[in-house]
C-alpha cells in the first residue's frame, strides 16, 4: 500500500479553499459501506487511464474510500483545515 497522504492533504486544502470542506466531511461520514463499492469501481476504471498522474490520483481516491482508517484520517484533516482558518 502506497502512502497518499500528500495527495489527500492537497485535496483537503483545495476543498477548504473552495468552501466544500464541511460537505466533504459529511459525505465521508455518510458513505459507510457504499465507499467500498465506490473504491472497487475506481479500481476497475483506473487501468484504462493513460497518464500516470491521473492513475495515481484515482488510486489515491480508491485507497481513501476503501479503508475506514483512511477515511477517518481525511475527515480529521478536513476538520483541522477548518480550524486553522478560524
């Protein structure tokens, strides 16, 4: 398993900058078991993409959705992004 924390940190900053950090937090909390199915769909599509960067980003999203620990870590990251700007 590769470490995608650098990509997730960029996503958290981007979501906060656009004002979608709370929405992202709520979606992650509500996905539950559906997140695993979404991750499997992402893994199915991933080999069809040509640029390595696109495949890595999609793989990072799959890893985020598939593992509950990763989802919790990202949710905490989103929460922290909101606190730093208060």
